[in-house]
C-alpha cells in the first residue's frame, strides 16, 4: 500500500479519533485508558508539536501519529511519538512510513533525539520496526504496562539520535 503523510486538518477529526480510539480501546499499546470524544480529541491533536496523518492513494486516512516533547527545559530536545494504524490495514508498512516521517519532522522541529518510553514487549511489529530503523533499546521495565485485562507486561524504552 502506498501512503503519504500530511499534517492534521480539523476535517480529519472523526477518522483520526476512530483510529486513535481503536488502539486505546484494544488496551495493548497506548497508556491512555479512556477514548477521546470529538472536542477533546480536536484539542489533543492540535496541541501536539505535529500530528501526521497517513493517507492512501485514494485519500482515505489509514493512520495517525503525534509528535511532542518528551520532557521540558534541559531535556526539551528529546521528543516522543505515538503511532496508530487502522486495524484493517496493519502489516502493510504504514508504520514504517509514519516512523520515518516523524524522524524527519522531529529534526525539522529542532529535536535531537526521538524516544519511546513504553514499547510493550508483545508488540513484535513495533519492536522489529524499531530494530530495523536503528533504534537503541534502553532495557526492560518489568511489568511497566497494565493491559486492558489487568495483567502486567514488560516495556522496552527505545531511542534514536536524529
């Protein structure tokens, strides 16, 4: 599948929220427990340093990512990103396109490091992609992620110098 990335537009909100909320509701990757409503979702996506929208050849939104500082002040040069892909098109390299785009966008915005705080150990697709793209694993935090079913799973923080 050929996708391109563009900036988020207000008109995208319904499709973007549906994709984001699907990942939140699955309870296997994002730290959020509550899904977004339209108004709070619009504020959330507009408040990021950048929100990227992945669209297919026909202009259909198939994914979204957010990019923002990981911390403030003396650590403000480190950014963080989260990626959501519509479940029916996962496994088609959309994530790779979004991660690569976010790395370039982060550099453009003046960030020096992209850090992922909580890559869940069962997220094999993400782990494989981050290894392929040269991210460095920082170790394992045992039981650092509480899944939707109440069980705990390890998380593996990663970073990449931009």
